[in-house]
């Protein structure tokens, strides 16, 4: 086990993290779109209201108030419903409690002195975000980012009770778990952990330079949809982690070639209304590759969410804005950075732009895949083989966390 996992604690990763501002389930979809634009992994934690003012809130009470994580794909799927497309103003004012998928296990509160090794074990079990108190007084703390950080605490851990260490350390002490309603917290995402780890590649050697196949980091179980199928069908098969569905075409020998994806990270900062319209009316292939549609059956707003949210005279803000039929282009979703003056024709790749899926090979190193994900703010990378980009698996944060904590592969002569 690399020393970076043993001698670093969760508190090391909270330096510079902003204080958590709870996003309540009574907030609107419109407010969620703004909040998601500032989030990591394209999603935000959603909470129930706090107990009455002045009431002491325990850690268990906070955990029960957590509803789930709302991501951009959830919102686009909701806005793609028939009644939402017909009444966009009402849809944007809908409380997020009607949109978020309840899952209380995606967030867990941990003490700042939790070892990084234990925090990774928690995340490997499916937790996406860690709630860390920032107003808790620490004991036995020395200089931050030192190998001696919290060293006396580590010496007090009984190795014979290692099986119980994860449970004990992830649960704050009695004095901290019953902190007042004025307690402050920050959230650590898996992206935060990955950014910390990529700065410690030397301490993790030789794992980062090993291939993802040798580390068994490729997940062969993923969701996909054929390009000819309506894009809305993708919303019926979205896995929980990563929240992504590959869009594929069949090759001559019956294999699946990836051409794009419908995912939370791709829709993270898109035009939500245009994306919802496209999701409801286009095929999966048209959605990810680009299409010109001059016979749109529904009205599409002149401006998308990203632009209209900034103004006052628009239907989203509840004023007298209007919509009208217009020539629709899936480039307006926000996928395509190089629109050009072309229409969809024989050269289909001209519309790929930001829509192109992130891919790697089975021989790619773990460090390269991590860097690829972090540079693109993505939650996963699709794994392909051959010149035809035949899809064979996916690498997400969970696979990366499993890979960096397993023993390094044997050296072959």
C-alpha cells in the first residue's frame, strides 16, 4: 500500500474547498441548471430542509436529510417529456424533488482525520461525495501535507481491529457528530480525490504507468444504444455510475463502433431546452453527430437556457417571452465548437466537436486515462480496440480507485 494512502487524511484535500451551500429539494429546475454549471461531475447534492432553527443536528440526521445527486442528464430527460416541451415555463419552475432520483447512499459524512485509504474504500463502495466538517477541532495534528500528519493517531490504530477501522473513522466522534446547526461543511467529490492522486504519481509507482488492462480497470458492463434508435430510449437505460450511454453503430462483422454518447458530463453545460427537444425528437445518432431539421414538429425557443437565464424578458424568468418554430440544428445544443457552414452530408465527422466521446485503448496507461478524464472534466473514458473503434468497456472513477489501491501487477521479464 502506497504511503500516500496511509499518511494523508481527508483533511488534506479540503484545503481551499468552498463551504457547502445546501441545494434544497424545494428549489426549481431553473436554479438547478445554474448550480450544476458550477459543480463537479455535472451533478449537485440535493437536501431536505434543516430541522427547526436552534435544534442540534446529529450526523445521522444530516445523512437522512440528504436526498440524492441531481445531474444534467436527469434534467434534460425531465425537460424532454411531452408536457415539459409544451409548457417550458412551468417545467423550469418545477421543484427538483420531482426530478432527482432519491439515493441516500451516494454521500457519506466523514471526519477530517479519516485516512485517505479509508476514504477510498468508502468511495469504492459507491459513495460519490464525502461530506467533511470544516468547523471540527482536530486533535493530534501536525503540519499539513507532511508524512507525519496525524501520525500519533495512526500509531494508536490497532492493526488487529483493521476490519473495524473503516466504520469507526468514517463516523465522527460524539462531540463532533452532535455539532450545532452553525457547523460548516465542504464536499469532496471523486474528481477532487483523482486530482490529488495525479499529483502523487511518483508515490504510486509503478501502478500509474501500468496499462488499464493489466490493472483490470476496464469495466465490460456498460449501457449502449444503436444510432438508429430514438435518443429518448437512452434515458430508460442510464446506469448509475457512470451516468452515460454509448451510441454505437454496427460494423460489418456485427461489433459495436462507438460514435458518441448521451451522458451527464456531455450535457453538463449545454443548452438544456435545445438538448431536451433533440432528445425527444431525434435518433441517437442524430443527437450526437449533428443534424439539420427544417420540419420541427414543436416550437423551439430562440435562445437556450444558457443565454436566456441571463435576461429578464424571457419565458423562463416568468415574463412575456415567446417561442416560435425555427430551423432546428442539434448544434444549438452546445456540443459543437466548430459549426462551420456545412450541413450534414457524406462527411459526418465535421460535426463531432465536443460531442466526440473520450476513448482510449486497452494498452493506455492508468495515468494517461486519469489525465484525460481530468482535463476534460469527464466521469469516464470509453475503451476501444482496433481501427474501427470497437467498444469493449469503460473506465470510470470507481475503476480508477480500485486500480490505484490494488497491488501492482507482477513485473514480467
